[in-house]
């Protein structure tokens, strides 16, 4: 499993933008398509809201990639 540590500069980041910023897709639009397909889990639960607010302390998984979100 690949682990990515992502540091927030704000209070939160939208899920589709997190996927883009972490390098898992080319654009926010592509991130929305990944979320809509049901391939994303936030803290172990499937997340279908494309602009779900991801905050420090949460863990996002896509396949075998785990993104740990911290506060920078």
C-alpha cells in the first residue's frame, strides 16, 4: 500500500481537490468522476460526496493508496 502524507494549509480541502493535489488524478473534474464511481473511502466508509470537506486527522483511501491528512 502506498502512503501519502498531505498537509493542509486551510481548515479543510474538498475531496475532489485532495485527489488532484495528492497527484492521484489530473484535475478536480477527474477527481469528481473517481468519487462518483464509489472508489473512495474516508475513515473507512465509502464517500460519494464529491466536495466532501476533508479535515486534518482524516484518512482517505483509493485502492491501495492511503492519504493521511494532517495540519501544516
